[in-house]
C-alpha cells in the first residue's frame, strides 16, 4: 500500500510531551499513522511516498465530542432551566419522534461536526441504527448511546431491547462503537438499571448516563435512595462495568469524586450547555486533579445551538477561570487535552485516538493559519501562542481538512463524503411534521410530564 506523507507548517501532536513541530507532518499507511517528524525526516524515510504539503495550515488530531445529542430543535427550546426545558420541549418531542427524523438529524449533526474538526462523537440519541448508518456513510467515528427509558412511565424512549440489538449488530465495526445508555438513572426502574449494567458487562462495553447535571438531583436522589447521586449509583453497581461515563457531573462533592476516581469512571464536561441551562459550574479542576478522564462535549444542537468544539474549548477555559476566580486556571493545554487525548481516554480509546503518534489511527484535521484570528502565530519560544490561538481564537469554520481513518471527509472546508445540500434538505423536510405532531400532543394533555412527573 502507498505511504502518504501529509506535511504542514506546524504540527500539534498532543503527545505526552505536547510536542509542536514546524515544517513537519505524518506518514500514513492506510488508516494508521506510521511516523511523525519533520518534512526532511519523513521524506528521507519514505522517498517513494505520495506527498502533500498543506501551506498555511496547522495539523492536529481530530477532536472528540464526548457528549452530544443529535436533533432538529435548534433555536426552538430556549430560556428555560433544564427540567422545565425537558418537560415542555424535549420529552414531548421524543413522544412523537419518527425513525426518519432521528436519522436525518444524525446525518445533519455529524456533517456539522466533521466540518468543524470533530472526528469522533459520542451521540446519545434515538433509533440508533439510523445514526450508525449515517456515521458509516459519512466516515466519522461514533459511540452510540441509546436514549433509553426502561420504566413504565417513560415508555416513549428507546428500550434496552433496542440497545441490545445495537450491541449485537454493530459491535466490531471499525468506526461505530455501541455502548449501553440510560438517559438518566431515573428513566429506569431498578430492574432496568440492573439490566443496563448487565448488558455493559456482557458485551464488554461502556455504560453512559446523565447525572448530577442539576442541583435538584441531589434532593431527588436523597428522597429515592437515601444517598447522593454517584454514591447511589455506586451502591447499585453502575461502576462494576468495563467503563462508566457520566455526562455533566456538575454537582459532585469530594466523596463522589473519590468514587469516580476509584472506579476509573469518566466524565464529559459540557460548559456551553451548563451555562445555557443555568446548571452550574462543574468541578473540572478537581476531577482532573483526581486523575479522572474528562472529555469535552457540546451537548446537543438544542442545548448549545452549534456543535463547534473549538468554541467549546474557549468556553471551557473561560468558565474554569471564572469559577476559580483565577486567570491562570484551565490553561490552554489542559483544554486542548480534554478535546483530544482526554476525550479519547474518557471513551477508553486512548491507545487508538487523540494524538498524532505512530500506531494511532489517522484521524486528523488541518486548521487554516492564514486568518486574522491566527495572527500572530508563534509555534515555540517564550511567546509561543499556538495553543492559546487554537483554544481562544479559532472557530470551527477555520477547519480546512478533516481525515478519519486515513480517508478525506472534508476538503477545502467542504464536505466531500456526502452531499451537504441534500443532508440539509432532508433535515428541513422532516421538521414541519415533527413540530406538528409535538404541537398536537401538547394540545392533548393538560400538563406535559417530564423526568420527575408533572409539577
């Protein structure tokens, strides 16, 4: 097979040493990086390779979006705290969602991610066969997390039977990685919770749920279980799985952080969503200090309004500084790690993804450096600003090239693995029917119920 040399003005490797190389690149054999080095070193080692130089570009690992919901509600569920938002907008949508709506949303959201540098997405969504088909065709990596409700009161979500079918049909796919999901522990009765744990154990895969997103949950868990949220999950056996991941983890105390650390549980930090829904400030610095794998996530199109992981990095850094009232908190390298190697570690893919190193998958993006936002650009020395620019200045639209498993998916800032106009048209065509059905449902009930019932 032909070796491909991809070189650029600057390479941000995100390896353990955080090496930044100039006039350098990667050698790719099929879907795997076989070498990283200067252009001269690579050319000497692979004289017959197919060569391509990316002038005025920064080459870096593809980003890992560790928490995401596909959807078609962007900009239509605004200005509400999380539980009212769920009750009035989100759960009624799930009651009337059709498989075709869900698949159209997945195509749309994965395309948006690829265009802005996301190569791996953890998607908690519905009718995940359609989501897997979208990722299979578009070329991105996908951790599927079924949006499961395993409780008589929440029978309008996916079920663990649906989740088990995903595990049976998609396990072993080169890019689609099915996990077990519970939308929230309270969406399942105890039998459902135990079955979810058993499924993750049987298929040797991850268990993923929302937890401790809102301060309200502390009292609700105490009333139902007599314990704080993560203590209750630990007692039930949630962490007796190959890998357990918690989305948000905003309202944790030190004992709960100790539980996560002791069981190698991981967390997705979702700062834009936490701000928009007024959920609070996650204890990210404490989680990182405890050695917990923390990834970064956009949350969904309705919680965030875009899926730009570069924007998420900036907000994560700023939120961390504000929470600590310390301008040095959540430095740029920490945040870049969360979006790359941290996200890979959070989904237990750190040996394959997250950095540009030999033996890892050829998942990489090129960011334009010929923009005002990247000027000046100083890769090394006492005024090095490459990491600060990537976190605080770059936007997703500055991504010029996206490659997953050695396959070019975005070229010149344009999606090349599918027809973007067709994806957008298909999504737009599904919206009127979805909203009409939701309106009809809301008109048919006196008071819509949500996660904890009607008020």
